[in-house]
């Protein structure tokens, strides 16, 4: 039992343990080139967008489902946001359009997977193709630039929207300052952790993921819970799209959001969330995303081929899943 409890602790905190080990290894290899505050800020900044998307993926997987469409949805949402701002000159309308698009796409996935009983893998795989195809069609395989239409500058003030992601705070403490997307990511992680632990809907998400039939017999409205989960995840994705479109000042229908769904799922799994549902924590996903970020950063500092990053990250995901399966099997034996 002590061995089981020890392994259970490692599963629940696998991302944090892995992250600490990676930091120790990276520091031993690269020294202060890696272990300095500005490098850590850069790691946080570079992973904030996918990190926010991964938070939504966390509650989807906890509920027993999955979403393969978040990358394509991010591209479509970002393109829509900039297009609305360019057309109206209103940042507020652009932000409203982003959240409307994100929540509607989440509603689309949630209704089809819950009320029509189509497996979420199939629904979101189809949605991934639909959202990307719509983006490519309406933007002719190209993109859109904030404050420009057809290459011509528009008479609108876009500085406020660019500041949404490019403002840096605490410049007197950090040499490069602390980017706002990092604070958004941390704040949303805390809020989602509170939501999952302290609200009725949060507890119902775990119940549905653990045993959908038992949750239904316990008067939990399973279908509604799943729809709400996808809508919340859609809102988080929309926020991430706002951050990306603000940070870059542009979006591309072909490349924006590419492979975000795979990175998000990897962060969730490394963070200790069970792919079978019913177990996981947003904080674990936060550390899981940082683990992927540290791997990428270390390989860049070492000058290793960037093509190997995916191989190493994929290996860690497989090991994390195998470890979860081993502990789950031991638990069933007791």
C-alpha cells in the first residue's frame, strides 16, 4: 500500500516532479545560460497561448471526452477577430466576436458528442477539418493583418489591441519585464482550479468522467455538463486566440494554430490527467506545459535539431500514460 501511495503521489504530481528533474538536468548542462529569471520568463511567454488552450483541454479530458479541433478553431477565431476589428475599427467588437466564435464552436462539438451520441474523437476530428477549411476558404489560403486590408493601411487605432499581449510589467524587477500573457495564463489556471474544486459543475465534470452512468443515476445532467465543458473550453480557446492575434498582429489560415491540439493533449497527459477521465488538475496541466517548454528551450540552447523536439515530447507522453495505466491497475487490485 505504501508503494501504491507513493506511485499515486507521483502520478498526481508527475508534471511537477518531471519539471524539477528537467530543471536540474538543464542547469547542470547549460548552467546560468538556462538557469536565469529572464530565460524562465521567456519559457512562460512562449508557452502561454497553448497553455491556456490546454486548460480547456483538461476539463474536456476529465469529463471523458477529447477535442482535436482546438488548433483549427484558434486560427478561425483569430482571423475573425482581426477581420472584425479591421472592418469596424472597434476592439470591443473584435473581442466579442472572438468569444462568440469560440463558444459557438464549443457548443457545436458539445451538442453533437453528447445529444447525438457521436464519439467526441469523430466529432472533433470532423470539426478540425471544417474549421480549417472555412478559414482557408474565406481568407483564400492566406491571412489577415491587423490594421490592414489588401495590403493597404486602415485608418484605425490598433495600438490598444496590440498592448493586450505585448505589454510587459515589473520591468524594474525583470530585465525584459513580465509579459501580460504569462499573468493571464497563471490567473486562468488558478480560476479553473477553483472552479473544478469548489463549484457544483466542477464536481459534476469529475463525476461524469469517472462513471457517466453512475453520474446520470445520481441526477447529474450528463449531457448538459458535457456541453458546458465544451463551451468553457471554447471560451478559453477564444482567449488564447485573442492573445495570439494581439501578440502577432496577424493570423494565417494555413499555419496558425497548427498542432496546438497535440501540444495541449500532451501537456494534459504529462500533467497527470487520466485519458480515461475522472482524474486530473489544471495546475498539473500548467506544469505539464512548462515541462514541454523546458525541453524545447534546453534543446535550443544545446543546438540540437528542432526536429527531435517532437520525438522527445512524444516519448514523455507515452511514458506518462504507461505510468498512469500501471497505477490504475494496481488500484483496481486493492
